[in-house]
């Protein structure tokens, strides 16, 4: 397929390839809200925003609906009509594949320090709600991942040295915080 772009003075032709799917990450967190009870899309968005996760994860309703659509397309959620309401709402139900994907995601460590702020906190929220063993599994898996984040610091110039020092400090702070999570409150 060839697309033609005409924006102001820009004009070009490009061959469009099918969009590459990115791995599911944040979408899987939505499954945690549907796992315990079916919800319609708007109620799912409200559940997220009203939960403690709403303090760290600000998700627009349209983005939430796009994520839900992807989960349905990937057969991790299915929809069923609700005949009890006049408006004919469609309720979201987690599938067996969705349940398995959610549980695997929930206890798996994140791969980059930048993912700690949103994705890891979502995992921690659900793991804590599920069981102490899920929480402990997640924290232990993340602690095992930390040494891989340090890498070798090139010292080509002062700025690069400073950047790597910042990164090491950030990783050290994450390691300390994770250690504190294993202590009883």
C-alpha cells in the first residue's frame, strides 16, 4: 500500500507496512481488574482511576478503550452482551489465556529501571492484592534483575561519567527500596 502525505510543504510517498505489534505490558494490568468480576469498559476505566493505581497511572478513557480492544483482539478478554439493561452494555470477561497471561506478567520482573515507576508499581499492586507469595515472588525476581542494569560505565568524558553515576545512583535507590519492601510494615 502506498500512502501520500501532504502536510503544508511536505510531500512524500512511502510504502506502508503493517504496524508491528508492541509487546503487551500495561494492557495486561487491565486484566487484573476484570479477573475478579466482569466489567463494562467504562467501569473498568473507573476502577483503574479510582484504585490506588490511579495515583501513578493516568490513563485517558480513549487509551483505555484502545487497550481493551487489543486485549479482545488477542483473545485475552471476551465480551458478552448484558440483557439485563436497556442500554445493552457489553461486559468484559477474562479468558483462560488472559488469566494465564496476567498471572505470568504479574510476577515477572520489569526489564528496565524506567519501567519501575509505572509497570512495576502496577505489578506490585496486583501481587499484593493476590497473595503474600505473589508479592514475594515479584520482589525476589526484580531483585535478581538489578545487577544486570549496572553495565560497564565508559569514562570517555566528564558528562558521560556523570550520566552513569546518576544511573548507578538510581539503580542503587531501586535496590534499597526493593529491600525495604520485604520488611513487614
